[in-house]
């Protein structure tokens, strides 16, 4: 696939609804692999459905857990997938065979799992009301240090290259720890009040990351600035994004594949808000069916496509495809509007009276001998 040919000129974000993916059972969470060719959907009955996103067909169904799947993560080479369920279990699966490789049991329900972006034997687990755990597939694990012992509402994420782990708590404190040594590299507080961190998301390109905060504001930071400020730095966000009209709470936020746009799904309704990161202006609102609640939002890693989950179905949002029929026939002329056609005088005559007579052509009714 040539990525340069997929680059669209001008706007690079979806504009309209482009169908649904029905996984038979109720979909809860979804995630693309690195290339955007496969979409893994975690379902309410514990199954993992792998969709071939190029043909929009089901490639594999893995009967994974007894309880709903709440989080999924692809390995870097897309050969394995990591799943977490509400039954406190975390499992790794081989995609080709559908067999389970390892299973880990945790003391509380797991909110999020994430493979290390570069190392295939490391992954991060965020159990509910518990410190995040860095797990090695060889059987070792480390607890990610807490900034304040009393606060256990922790969200954590690897950065783009996996060099650092960013953690955030319910008091708005962000810690940056080295990986895998877990030494404190930098820290800062989001605001003066008690602003809880709901999620941390990193862009696939560039050094930006966003914080989905409990005060209904999405804050975008530059990771280089955070590291330069060091411990207890006074880092200011480069953008603050919010819905000033409806004061919307955000269920899920994500960056576009190129890192230029930010998409956030409303927690009240099936609505997707898209902002331009550099300016901070709202460029598009995509409205789904009224009365539905949004569960998950994922942006395609390469193309201007968003998938969102509501009412157990995966909705696909894409750009408007303009049909060009003149590409099939060179003499075909497309009209933007009705045009009055003026026919020529001899257009529908049996014989063309206006045709110029050539002297060299013999008449067909004359008899002439053919030498054999």
C-alpha cells in the first residue's frame, strides 16, 4: 500500500456515515492494528471478532472470555492480541491459531491493557483502584510507583516509542517514569483544583499527548516540554478543547493517524467532535442515531476513517467519495446541471447531406470487371 496515494488534499477528516459492522453479539470496545488492515472488536459475551477492514468481512472469531471484554491491544507485528475482561483476567492470544498463550489474574477488574510499542514481551495493565502493573511475559512484574499513596485511581500509558510511562491520578497529578526501570523523570499538576485524569492518549506521529480530564476539558501537551521542565514543573497545555455550548463530558478521545486532528466522543449521546490540533478550532461534528450512548471511538492509523461503537454496533465514518464516470470513457462529458442541447441539422438523417463529395470514390452501383 502506497501511503502517499492515500493522502487527500485539503481536509483529512471523515465527513459522513459509511455503514456499520455487525459482530452479531454486542460490541463493547475496538482497536486497529498498526497498519489499519485489521480491526479487533471485543464483545459483551467475551468473544473477540477480528474484521478484515479492507473487505469489511469477519476474518476470525476468538471465544476468549466468559465475561465482557473491556480492553484490547495489538502487538507491534499484529501477530498477537492482548485482552482484558471484567472477570479480572488478562490473556494473550495468537491471531492465526486463535489459541490462548498466557493468562494473568488480577485482584480487581482491569480498566486498560496496552502492549509496549517496541518490545513484544512487555505490557502495561491498569487494574481498578490499584497501581498500574508492568508485566513481563517471562513471569516478572513491577508495580508502577504512585505519587500520592492515598490515591489509587490511576490511569497509565506508554508514550509513542515506549521509553516512558505516563500516569495520572484523580487529583490531576501526572508522573513520567522511565521504562522499564520506573525512575521518576518528570511530573506536573494539570490545574490548581482537583481535576481527575480519565485517560491519557498519545499521537502516532509527533510528541503530543492529550489528557481527558474530569472538568470536561481536553488538554493537549508537548512531551518534550514536559520532560524539559522536570519534576514538579509548571507545564502549560498547548491546546485546551471543550464544548462550551453543551458542556459535554467526553467518553473517549483519540488523535488522527497523522496527529493533526483530535476526535472526542460525547458521553451523553452518539456524537463525535473533531478539532484541528494546531489551531484548536472545531471543524466537524458527526451525529449518530439519537438516543444511543457512545462506548468507544478509534481513528484509523493511516486513512481518514473513524469507527465508533454504540448499541452494540461498530459505526464507520469516512470521507465523501465523489464518483468520476468520465474516467471510464474519454469521450464522456459530465454535466453539473441541465444544459439545453442543440442538435445539428443532419444529426439523425439516414444520409448526411452536408458531407463533402470526394471525386476518387467510385459509386457502389456501377458495374466493373475484376481481373482474376
